[in-house]
C-alpha cells in the first residue's frame, strides 16, 4: 500500500512511527509516502521529517467554513503521492466526506478504547481513560476501525485489550495501552492490505485487495 498518515497538532507520532518501522522492516507491505498534519508545530511532523518522509501541513483553520476547499487540498495531496491507504493516527477532526467517499474502506483510524464504548466527538486523549476508570470497567483497550462520516463509528478491524488495575490513573492506563495500539495498527494495515475482508456485524464485504 502507498500510505498517507494524518496527524493533528498534538500528536507525538508514536503510531505513525510504528507504521514507519513496520514498513521499513517489511512487516507490512507498504510505504509511508507522506505525513499530513494540521499544524506545523506537531511533534509527529518533526519525527516524520527525521525519518525522511515528505511532510505537508494543511491547516483546517485556514479553510474555516470551506470544508470543500479543505477536502480538495487534502485530495490533491493524496493524488500527488498516489496514496491508496490513509491512516489517521491522532487526527482529531472529522475527515471531510469527499475523502471518505474517494477512499471507501481505505481510511483507518485508531481509538484508545474498546469501541463502541468510550468513543464519539470530543472523546480523545486523557478524557477517554478518565471515562474508562470512572465506569469501573476492568478491561479497556484500543480499536482500529474503518472511517465513515461520523466519529469512531465505522466497522471494526482489530481490537486489543488490557486490564484496568485499581491503582490506574489515566496516565498509567494510556502508557500501558500505547504499545498495544502500535501492534493493533500494524496488524490492521497488514490485514487490510493482504486479504479480502468480511467485516462482521456490519455485513460488509471488502473485495478490494491491494496490488
Ligand atoms: C493515540 O492514543 C491514539 O489512539 C489517539 O491519539 C493518540 C496518538 O498518539 N487517536 P501518537 O501521536 O500516535 O503517539
């Protein structure tokens, strides 16, 4: 796959790095061709540059009120780099609908909880882990799913679970989950790019193998 990774301003880029490493070590058949950020200062973008990957900033602020123009700026970049798989890794906005339409079942996202629990608009970062602890649940985890036009609702591809301990804080939970996120994302890209899929629950058949 020819991959683009999308990150927001706050992203550290550890999931992006996991994908870069997996490509480099040929654990997934792919190449990260471009990393697209929403803000120039994102630590993830520095990391991407250091890894020799092309970096572009497309600021949604600049396109405020013009979602279509924002979408087209992104689509132009995706075409220019001949992208056939988009991986959201700490991209906190809703992906514009034209991109979801153009990349049907070719956009993945990672969420730091076991969806459909603890997802939705505004549920990201520390807030997710706070809600998990508050709920009293004894397990949590991460989810890699296809992106549709809503927040965290698309068909699920991979989940990995970890225990929640009584002494856990949002920070300890997030830290213990992160390596599982990296494994889950690499596994999800491998699954999506190496075989035909039947996504159960939603009765979706993806007959769209990668060359
Ligand atoms: C991860 O926790 C991911 O689940 C969420 O944003 C965070 C990004 O972390 N969507 P990183 O930038 O990949 O380290």
